[in-house]
C-alpha cells in the first residue's frame, strides 16, 4: 500500500545505500561522476562474474543508457569488457556512442511511436 501511495517501490536492492572511499575520502566527494559510474560498473561486472560461476551460465546484462555518462575511454573499456562474455541488452538514444566495429557485431532494434523494428542505417 505504501508503494501505491508513494508511486514508487520502498524496499529492494535499488534502495540500498553503499558508500565507497578513495584514499579515505568518500568517493561521492572525491571522484568525478564518470569515475563514480565506472566504480559501480566494475562492481556490476564482478557481480556478473560471480553469478556466472555459481549458476554455470552467463547472465543477461541490461544496461540502460550507460554510455552517455562515460567518456570515450571508459565507453570503450566497458564495451571491451562485455564483448563476447555476456548476452547484453543496451538501451540508448545515441548510437554515436558505439564504434563501427561494435555496431557490426550487434543486432539493433529501434522503437518509434511504440513500434519495434530492425535498425539497419548505421
């Protein structure tokens, strides 16, 4: 009932508060936004590796517009880390974040006015 009243979930892992430090300084104060995002992504990749070891199957990785918040170097590092390791679904509003080679090895779907279609023009 509380969730309906507030219009959002009130419990779950997305509500956890985890703090990280870099040289005894909270990462929230010390690290740039890109560094903070990279820290979280590194933890997610470690979590995927652990899940894969436990269940003996690669998990599905869902990334929601994650590249938009990373610089080019970190974008490439992330794409390199997940290539050929996990089935990955990435949502984005900017295909320009992906280099040509990565696009050649992917299946791209476009959603426009509620209609899903294959996207070939890249």
